[in-house]
């Protein structure tokens, strides 16, 4: 059985998920890595997250603070990726008992 995976997307990681952006615009916001992904035609991060959600128990949470600062709602992000918008304290409650990795 695959493990539960809970991902908290915050601050600078939120803008590339904005609905309606082209791959090039998303790559620019990722800078060096995004450019390398485009050059090497590697799998794009949004596609990887979609596949992960299809294959296992994966949930993505948008940071409430980052979303508030940007003036965005969940509807402003790519459809079907995010399960909820929460603050860090709520996310830590959701992730309680699991392994937490910060990258």
C-alpha cells in the first residue's frame, strides 16, 4: 500500500501554479531548473503532480498566507491539483504523525 503524501506549497512555489500560464511562463518562475526542464524536455512539474495524485494518496495544500498576499483563491490555481488552502498550523495538524521534509 502506498503511503499518504501531503504537500504544502508556499511562498515562491505558488506562482508557477497560477491557472492559464504557459509552460514557458511557469519555467521562468522556476529560473535555472525551469529553464533546464524546458531545454531537456523533461517531465513538467504540474504533470508530475497530476500523475502522483492519480497513482496514490497525494494531496496538495496551498499556503493560505501566500494566497492572501497574492489576493488569490483556489480557483486561481491549476484545476484539479490543490485539495485545499490552509495555514501552516493547520497543515502541521494534517501532517501530524507523518514524516515532514522541508526542501
